[in-house]
């Protein structure tokens, strides 16, 4: 069975097509600058040179069309026809409290994702646009949503309930949800393997550091606490997001700048973090280049980012009681040796002892590294995340749970089958065809 995985961001579409029977990726890539000038696709087939081509993509529909055309291209493609794709998995950032695991996408599920736009304004809208576009191209196959929030549904109430009127939680589900769940899940399993233990035997602090940044305290293999909250705005300093701040700042700045609270929150989401401090940079590579050139605000942004990260790391080690390992992952976590060094510096009393040479060498996104010294009580790992593999496994799990097999290929005259999934009689009809 061939499974397509799609991860639609505000201006990008990441994809992978996976051959489940062979347990290997056939191709992966990304369409960047969707909706902007200079849209291009980078397409990688294992063992071959990366293919890159420019095409205008004003919306996610055109971007996904470009993915389909590339996958079936006679020269660089890996399938004969898009009908070879038998299931599609989609990343959705916010699933709210309704979804504790991945789910088969129905119209009602899509409506729920739309209701959560306010909680993930940078992510859920493009996620839904991507799903709708993919369903137009692939209407006859099952589509599965894999939520970032689902991994964190194991957090205890003491971790996810805010100290606000309890009715806010009862009436409006105001609580900590957590994000980057597929990344934290994947690297925690890999860390257990590197420690020679079962996942349920390990306590970890997993540090996902990219444009978005989140830390998770993992106790006995399960999410126990997490830095992001009701939305992905809470927590650490990020590329464009502020992370933690005094909530009174929102009203204070709204009054001073004659803005609405919504406008201030938009600034905290899109014009703060590294960008807000430096006034110029979002990409950490640009920030480090500016640091080398003596840009004091770039240096300040770096120090603030690392200071906040060190605070969270220490706090999570405290609530775990015993920590087996700290894991760095995602773009900056995997390649940013400077950040890792600054965060771990001076934490010997907590059992963390970094090996500077190993840390400098761990800059490839294709390998797992141990960057702590041999005598470090708490191991420090760099583990490249593989969220797409988690998506694939969840798609297969949903199909097996729903239809008894992951090999069932949907091919019915009614192409818009998802609109009927809410109909119990129709679901029974599907089940009957599968059993035959």
C-alpha cells in the first residue's frame, strides 16, 4: 500500500509517499513559498539527486497539484498514476480536547478543525486548506488527520489545568493542550532505543527547537508536562512567537498603541520572538550571521532564547525527579550546536555534562548522536525527528481499526464518499464490501 503524507504550513507543503509493505519512503519533498512569488518544489528520491523546479502556486490547491504532478512525472516521479495512492495522512496542529488520537476525516471532523482556528491561527487554517485540496485530487481514498495535540492527552490535570476560574475549563475547554506531539513521540521512542530500554521505562526532556519551539517532560514514556498551552503561543522564545509573558501586557499595549486585543495577539504570534527582538530575523542562521558581524540585538535574542530554554529544562528535570536523557530535535535542535552548548552550560550539578567536540560534530540532520560526555549522569542526544513516519503508522492503525485491514483500496462510483461516512448505513455498506 502506498500512503501519501501531507504537512501543510502557511506557505509550504511538505510531503512523503511511503510504501507500507516494504517499510520505506519512495520520495519526499517540499513546496515552498506557497502564495508568494518564486514558489518552488524540492523533490528527493532515495539514492538520486534532488530535483528542484519553480512553479507558481497561489494557493495550497495548486501546491498539492504540483506534488501530484511531480510524483507521477515520467522522469522524476515514483508512481504511474495518483490512483496508486491508497490513503493520505494529514498533519493537523490543534485537535482540541475532542481528539485523543488520530481520526478518519469526515465533514464533522473538518468542522471541528475550523472551530479551532482561533486556537491555532498560524496552523489550522492551512492544515484544513491542504486537506480540502487533497480531497479534491484524491476523493476516493481515506484521509486521516494526525493531531499534534493527541500525544499530550496523557498529561495529568495538575499539568494542563490553568489557575483561572474553573468554569472557563468546564464551559470553554480552556486548558493546556500541547503541540509538536508527533515529533516528541518519535524522538522519545528513539531515545528509549538508544538507552537500551522500553519506552515506558524512560524519563526524558524532549526539546523540539525549530521556528516553533516546545519542550516536553516525558514520564515513563508518556507526556507529563509541556511548554505550549491553549495555543502554540505559550512557552519558549520562538521565531515569531513571544512565548511566556505577563498577560496584562496585552491590555497595556492595546491601550498604548490603540489596538484591539486581537491585533496584539496577532503581533505576539507573528511579529515577536526572535523577529521581535532583532527587528529583522526569523531564521536562526541569519541571526547567527548577524551575531558574527557584531549585531547586539541578534546576540540579545540568542541569549534570551537560551536563557528561557535553560529555565524550562531545569524545571522539567525537577518535576520528573529522575531524568534519563535530554533530547534535542527539529531544525535548530539538530543543527544548532551553539544553542545546545548555551542551554546545557553550567548544568553539571543536575547531571548534564556536554562533550564539546561531540556537540560540534552533531550538525547533520541524517544521524543520531550522543553529545554528552561518557561520565554524564543524564545523557544528551541529538535525534532527527521523523514526524512523517508517525503519520504513516497512525494512518495504518486507523485503517486497521476501522476496516480490519490497511490494504483495503477504496474504489466506488460515489467518489465523494467522505460526505457519507456520518451515515451509519453507508459505513456498514463499506464494511460489507471490505469483508467480501
